[in-house]
C-alpha cells in the first residue's frame, strides 16, 4: 500500500462534497453552454480518482426545475460513466431505508440493488432550483433515483411537521449519521423552527459514537427578518453542516461558537451571476471521517471559467477627469477600457499552465458615475472585447450610489428645511438611533459587552417608561452571563478574555437568545420597581414588549425566562423539542426572586476577578482545546484542514425505539477544534490526536 493510501484504511469514510452544480445553466449560450457539464465531469472524475466511498451533493444539481433533454442526457451519461462499475462498496446502511428513501418505489440504496452495479453511490438532497413540484411531488432527482443513478434523500412530505431521520452508515469501526433536508421556502422553515415543528432523530444506542453530518439547502445570510435560517436553529449535537444554496465558496470549515459545530459552504460549481461572491475561487471538498475525527481537503476546480470583477468610482479620479473636463465621456470610456485590459491580462497570467480552464474569462466592471458624469454607449464598448471575453454584452454595469436625488434645480428653489431635517424625526425609535450611532462611531468606543439592540431597548425603556433600572439591570445581567460563559470556557488571560467576549457577543446578535435576554433584564428592572412600590408608568404591562411580540396572547405579565419567546425569530426557551433552550455551556439565568441579590454581588466584581478561584472553572477546561483566531481563519490555500472532536458527553439512557428525538444536552463536554499544526512530520496526517494540540 502506498504512503498516500495508508491514511485511507478500512475505518475511514472518504466523501466528496459539492453543492450547486446548476447543470444546464446557459446551455444555449455559444460560449458558456458547456461550462456546467465540464465541471460536473471534473467533479465525478475527481471522485473516481480519489476512490471515494460516496458523493454528497447539497442541492441544485440542475439549474431548471424541468431540465432539457440535453441536460438530462448529459447528466445520465456522466453518472453512468463514472459511478457505475464493479468496484466493491465498503460501508453498510444500518437504518430503515424505507424511511430514508421515501420518494421512490425502490426504497433502498442503489448499490444494494441486485440489478445494478454501482461503484460510487451519490447521495443528494434537492435545492430550490430542482425542488419537487406537482401533485406527485416529483423532481428531476426522482427521475435519476428511479433509474438507480443517485439516492435522493431529505425530502419532507409534510408541511406541518418535519422529522429528519438520518441515514446510518458504518465502515469498519466508524459510524456516520447522514442527515439531510431539501430546500423549503425560508419563511416557512423559519416559522417551523420557531414553532418547534422540526425534529432531528438520533439513534437510540451509542449516540455519542456517531459522527453527525447534516446537509441543508437554505439561505445562510440574512435577507430579511425570516428569509434565512440562522445557524443557531440547528441542533448542537451536529458535528459538521454542509451548507448549500449560498454560491460564495467558503469551504474551509467555520466554527459556530454557540452551537460548537462546524459549517462548510462549498459554494457553486459555476458562476450563475456576475456578483462578487461568485468571483471567489471555486472548490469542492474531500472529507475524511474516522471515528470522531474529520479532515477536509480543499480541491480547486480547474474547469471553472475565470471571473474577475472590479468596482470603479469615477469621482475618486479627480486628477484624471471631472464632469467639466472637455470630452469627459471619451476619457471615461478610455479609462474603463484600460481597466478591462488589466483584468484580461491578469486572467491570462493565471490561466498559464491550466489547459482545462476555458480561454475566455468573465469580466465585470461596475462603474459608479455619480456626481455629474454621463454613461457611454456600452454596446459600442463591448464590441472591442467580443473575441476576448465570455460575456461581451454585459462587461460594464453603470450604477449610482452616492447621488442624492432631491429634485433641487437651483438655489432659488432650495427647500432648506428639507435639507436640514434630521432622519430621526419620522419613523425612527430610540433603539434605531442607538444602533445607527454605534454603527457609525469609531472602533474605540464600540460596545464590547452589550449588543446595540439590547442597549437601544434599555434606553427606550428608560426614556419612554421611566424604568430607572433598565440600563443597570441589562449590564448586570449580561455581565453575569458573560462571566459564566468565560468560566465554562476556562479563559483566564486578559487577551483571550477580550477575544472570547467579542465572539460571545457577536454570536448572539439578531438571534432569539438576544431578544430573550433583553426581556429578562427588563423584567428584572420591572420587578425592582414593583418591590420599591413605584407606580408603573403604563398599566398595560402585557403590551410592554409589543414591538417584539408576534403572539401577545402567549406572553405573561412579567415574561419569565421559561416563557416561549415569540419575537422576531423567537423560539422556545424550555426543553428541546426543537427550540433553542438555554445554551448548554451556560447555567439558566437567575429568576426574579434572586435578581436583587445577584445584582448587588456582581456590581463589586469585575470580569477578571471572577477567575481568581481555580475551583470555579468548569470541567470543560480540561476537555476542550484552545481556540484562537488563527484556528478559525479562512484562507484560500489548497490544504487539508484537520478537525478533531473533543471529549464526548455522558451516554444517554436507552429508549424503547430505534431513534430518539433530540433534547438539549450540556455543551460543556463537547466541541470540535481545528488542528492547524505546521509540523512537517504531521502534515499528511488528517487524524491527529489530542496530544498534538495545546490545552488550557
């Protein structure tokens, strides 16, 4: 056995990961028509070369819901060419396959079909482009599934409740639980998470022996209040989440500091829009899983068409031209011509030595012509590059971002009252002004412990409702919770404390946890006022948080912390049916009865003073490696990224069924950590043990 294969033993899963192939995109374009087919061919060839156990696709295999006959023909041809054969399969399926593959009349994995010879199984969820439609709820993946070429999983047939049952695989001594959830409209899925209608099932026995891999196809970045799925919604027992739908390639695993799992975002395999996110170099991933350890190797795609994008603001080049310069439009056009030529030269340099890379790159120059400039004729400009670029019709994109369209024609008709009117007069509340202030202020006066939303709410309570203790209680409450978080992490040095506080604060922004913390702090302030006998400014207590409530009839008068929060993205705060209970690494917030005592105690203690007694440190200090900023940095180097699971949580009691619904468990004894050791002797070993990592 060669040295490079010694790592791939009988206990190691080798999985090729890709998402958003968008097969058939622009297939009628004379230049770009074959781009998606060439890239899929490269992906499948890479899987065969690396002798992977299976391929995992994260949705949007097809660009159209009803792909053309040419598209289906090419896909079937390539799957048959690379994925069928006599190569033996070295892993077994242990779960009920009639549940895993519930959309076909052949409810078993394709390589176990006696009429098929499968060398590389393909497991895929559907995306929003190739989602099931019609009365039968079928999609193009179901056609491939019925033909035995792929295994379509993660299809939820209910719109009221989702139960995600994993595909349980075993190879040697390694156990892998593969979860999948096909694309669902973000608003609906967000609401189902909030209402505890999404449940992830876990094996009844030896739950802590499984490596939990989850594939999802939803918005990861926030496009609206509910038009995305926050990572905090996902269960913390997961080890790695493969996130589809987002096209920017962020394949290096990033650690969610709150849930303690890792997220990899492979991105699209073909550029479907001329946006900055698509300009990132495209990769697929080769994931190795052995026991509770994993390693992700980034593999650059060589057949992807180059894409360069650049922004130009004409007003920034006053030394070259101004709107009053003679023949300014011609000079601007010549300037843009030079910029495009620079990008073409850069593309040519990068393409040297890469014969698989298409010859003509994609070029986009975004020109901000605000300030009195005029746009030139883009059609005439594009003719100069018709033989050199793949998108000659849309090289130049004019936009105006800085120009204020006030309808002012001359000084005589200037409405000075309109010009001087502050934006805070209409439509903005106190918390909006606070948020705007801290977003615009310099870094030295930014909040480090509190969030802008929390501070804004506390100030609003102080101003509008005369809650004198609102700001003090919010600070006290956040200080208590941050101290407990730092103690659980075992952070003791001042530099690490500052970094951990920032990470802890940022992880709660725009989440349900943040809203519930604000409500709890305001409830404490209200309780103090009632204890002093002060008359409330508003008698309608139940409407106090009407601006963040969705279902006011479910709120109690004083909003105890165990009440189900229904705010913008609110979720259940109690047991883990599906909602986010209190984070496992932190004790539950103190009740109102002990609020006064805890306030008095905490005011005299600083964050550093909370760590003087070693006995107060959690046992997590001994189980979790150190996490520094370098360990989670995302780079563009094509290297292996090793990740190791820390100590496992205590075993769960057995239940009567083969699966159990997941309920909240302590996070203090689990987690995943990067191993970024630069030791040359260990460079090729993706399964480094805990002895190779420094510990606090």
